[in-house]
C-alpha cells in the first residue's frame, strides 16, 4: 500500500489515476501545459463541461498541489488564473503521452468529427 496526502492506494498506477483520472482532470492539465488560463478561458476550451464539474475538478487539482490558483483583487472585476505548479509540471510527459495515444487511436480506429 502507498499513502499520499492522507489517502491510501494499492499501487503507484492507482495513485496516478487517483490524482489525474476521470473525464476532466487530464483535459484541464492538457490545456494548462503551455499557458496560464482564466476560468472562462478554460470553459471555452472545454465547452461540454458543466460549471460545477469544472469548479470541483479545479479545486481537487489545487488541493492535490497540481495546479495553482492566483486571485487578483486589486481592481474589480475579480480575476482568477490557473496554472501548473512545479509538481504539476512533472505530469506534462504523462499528459502528452495520453494525448499522443489519442491521436494514434483516431488514426488507427476512429474518425474525426467536426
């Protein structure tokens, strides 16, 4: 058994999937690889995610130390930006590999729908 931030995992793969698994976490990380994005910019990149789901996933990724949330309060309106932490940046090769496999799968067995 492995323990990370108070949670137990049966193996290292389970820990990784616990941190970035699910439908949206990896997608969020993919969009944050090369740039810092505001909440609404992330929503535009992921038009089918609900606001509630996006908010919850961002909170979880922040709690796990994978992304950071910076709030600018100097002048209205409130501005919030999300970016990868140094710890989160270590996931870039993993996320890129997942994306590359998706491209491979489409070429081999799928189709592009516009």
